[in-house]
């Protein structure tokens, strides 16, 4: 059993995963529950996840969420979903009850209503903090930096491995913009490289999670050049419960496995085979 989450603010979610899978819960149920608790907490909105996140350029909060089961190969996702505080719940319903894998915008809202979810007015999705930030953007074109995505991976005691991700996307993004899944950082650029897919492929070929993440990051750096690489953080977890990460920026993350009594905080610092022994880029 093991779990890992992106960024330092994932610690409560990873601790929740620890409790749930230690009690015998299925990895999918555990990921959905842990992710939803963070999404629906207005206090974590400033991390650009769920309720209380930053709205788009039109002042409307749109959220993306996805959930995927590794063993069964099932997937469900929603994007540009408005008015639902825990979009991962809707993503799970897409996986379980829809013939489709991804629903976006008005289609996602219509499906949520069909499934009995309450779609709230936009004002109730925002907080004083996100409303003020939006007003400063409108009045002064003052932007908020950050591309945080909460990504969770859990391995349960039956060998099921599940990934869940959630984000409200780049602050004041264009309406309808969809974020990247399973990695974190500048989602628009991350999607061009499919890094999470390549990490999994390398692990299937025998690479450790750490080596796989670093190899994929190094490949991206070769193509973009070290001085122009965008913000990206990768996490991975294999069936042995081993965790790995790589990033182009300082990247805190949290993890746990069954040999530990509590969640561990780690920080990945940028390192590449494209640098010399002194840490200087070639």
C-alpha cells in the first residue's frame, strides 16, 4: 500500500488516503474521497483547486477533474465544469455510468444535473479572496502566478492503483481552457509532451519511478533547451509502492507507504543529466 500527492498542500489528502486504504478501502474510492475533500474546501482554493479557486477571464470558476484505474484501464473526466464544488465526484460518475470518457462545459453540467448533483451559482463557488483577485485583474490587469494541480496516486492492499487529478486551471484563463492531467505546472505546455504516459511506459520497461520521471523531464529539456523549459512537476508510483518525482522547479510533494507510520514531506530540486557535476547547465 502506498500513496503520493503533488505539492505540499496535498499532505492532508495523502494522509486521508493512508487512513482509507489501510482500512481496506478500494484505491478508487479512496482517491475520490480524499480529492473531493480538498476540492470542496474553500481554504485550498488559493492553490487553484476546486471551490474558492480563481475564475476565468469572464469571472466564472471552471474546474477540471479526472480519475483513472490502472488495473481496469477505466477513465472518467470533466473539464470546464461550472457550479460543482467537488468535480471529481462527477468525473467518477462519468467513468462508472457514461458511455463517454470526457465531458466538457455545458455537457458536463447537464450530465451532473442528470446524476443528481446540485449545480450552484457562480457566486457561491468563489471566496472573498478569489473575488478580490479577479477584481484586481479586471481593474489593474494584475495576474496571480501559479499553475497548481492536485494529483493523487494510491495503491491499495489488493493491488489496485488509481490516479486522480483536479484543478481550476490558470488564474483568469480563457473560458473553456482545459488543464493537463497527472502532472502539474504549465498545463498548456505539458499536454504537448504527454509526460505522464511516457513515465508509465518507462516503468513498464523496468525503470524505477524516479528514473522514469527524470528521463522524461530530461527529454523535454532537450527539446525546449534548459533556459526555456516551462514549469513542470511529475510524480509516479509503481506496483511495489516505490515513489519518484522530477521537476523543472523546486517541487514539494508528499508520500506514504505501508512501512511508514505517517506521511512524509519531500522536495524535489531540479536536476538534469544536461547539467555538469557542479550543477551548472551545459
